């Protein structure tokens, strides 16, 4: 490891980048040259302590008195403890992130690596963020240091904008999914927003980040909002169908709904079928202390002595067999009944059946094989599955 490395403060870096930013079009070229020069001279950039963008910690007793108990409430309390950037600080920090990315790209190129080579090779611990050795990096030291600088700066911008994930989750939180899961998706989306944010456009980061947050929330709802995943195109159609039903009434015909929603009738039928809700067999019919039993108790039969009951099947074995035998000719049905003892006192051998029909054993075997093939119906399969 290199024993001595020079450290550049954030103030020094900001003075340089602010000067480059006066010519926005030429910023990238100048910043890249400076990044390469600092890499060659083994300069490191100052990494601020995360406590620098946090307000003074709330007293433990005061926190308990305030009633903070749930995980979400604790998370909200921690996020409220983070200071928010103003426009100038935000633009400066975005330039730091871009400069750090140039430094990492140069270090990777010098080491003959790509960004994919970094995946899983560096473990970042906020408690030891200044210590490359403690980061358990398996890559060259320069690459590790450049990655650590970039990740630390991205993390600061994300943390100081976590309040956006809390604010924007409200419009999606009533749609039947976990609020904490949505907040987690939003927090991850903020990293993608940091990578795509361009300070040159003069926008506030929050204005740009909201697009990524809404996209993350909608994507999570589309993929996890229902027990059985419904394709996105159907979920979008369901919105129009629900709006049409609200206007026309629940008994409106499919043709009227299709006309009102400006959709095809087949698509409306598919959306109506996909919008059927699911209910857990263990969920109670009512909430509270006097909650009654769920579907399991209604479906269960107390007078049955065994676990399995034919009454629980849509099709019994007997019904399934008779349905399948209706597909057979008279001769085939006669052979099957004798061979397997259906409606007979016992099963019969091939020779016994051949003697009754006056044909060879091989002919009876052929009839039996053909008849069994005809009997392989879905209803019979459903009926015999519980016995297999």
C-alpha cells in the first residue's frame, strides 16, 4: 500500500468545479482532465462524516415520550433528523459526484477493469468509510479508493433526500401493499436518480427524483400488488374498466363498459376476470375481539371422521370413471368393466374376457389399450389425483 497520499478538501474541489461550471458545455472535458491528473498524483478527496448532515440526536427519553414505536415511525424520525440541501449545495454536490465518477472511470481503465468487475468486490461500512483496508476490497487500491469516494458521495445525496420517499409514498400506500416495502423501493430508486441527475439543467434534484420514485412505486405495485401477478397491460385496462363501472353501475353489460372505456370487449372480459380478488382460507370474516372463524371452518365438515372426504371434490372418482366410460363403444366398455371389475363382483383375466367374446387374448389386450387411451379425460384425472 502507498504510505503517503495527499488529501484534497471539499472546499478545494468546489472552488475548482465552480470555476469549471461557469462554462457548462466545457465542464466535462475540464473535469475529466483534472480527475486524471489527481489520480496520477494519488490525491484522495475528503469524505465527510455522516454526522455532518444530521441534526443533533434526539434524547432517548424524549424519543420514547414521543411514542415512536413502530419501524416506520422510527424510520421517519431518523429521516427528519437529516438536513436537506439547498439549491447551491445540491448543485455543488452533484458536480462532486460527477467528478468522482470520472476518477473511478479513469482508475478502472488504468487497471484494465470495467464497472461490472466491481460488483461484490467491495463491502462498504459507513462506520469505516474512510478506511480502504476495512472496506474489504478485493480490487487494486486506487480502484477501491475511487469507488469508495463515489459511493460515499452518492449515499450522502440519497440520504439527504430520503424525505422524498416518505412524502411520495402516500399516494400509493392505500393500494394494499406494505408501506415499508414501497419506501424501500423508493430509497433504491433514489440511487438511480442520482446517477441520472444533470445539474446543468438547473432543476432541483427533488423535481427529477420524483419521476424515478413514481416509476419504482408503480413497478412494485404491478409486480406485487396482487397474489397472482397480472400482466401490466391488463392492470392498466382494469383502471379504465373500474372507472367505467363506477359511472355505469355494477350491472352494466360488457358491451357498454367496453364502449365507455374505449376498449375491446375481449380485453374488458379479461380485465374483469383478472380483477377478481383472492382471500386467504385462514382470514377471519370480521375483525376485532369477536372475530368469527374463516373459510377453513366453513369448508370443514365436522361429521367426517377422515381427513379426506369425497364431498370436498368437485368430481368424485365414481363420477369421473362413468364420465370417461361414456366415451367408449359398447364393446370397449364391456371389456373394461370385466377386466377391472367395474359393476362386476370381481376382476376377470384376459383369457376369461376372450372366452366370453370369442376372440384371441391379443385382441382383448388391444381393445383394452385403446379404451384406456380414450378414458384419459381431464375430469377422470382430477378425480383420481387424490388417490394417487
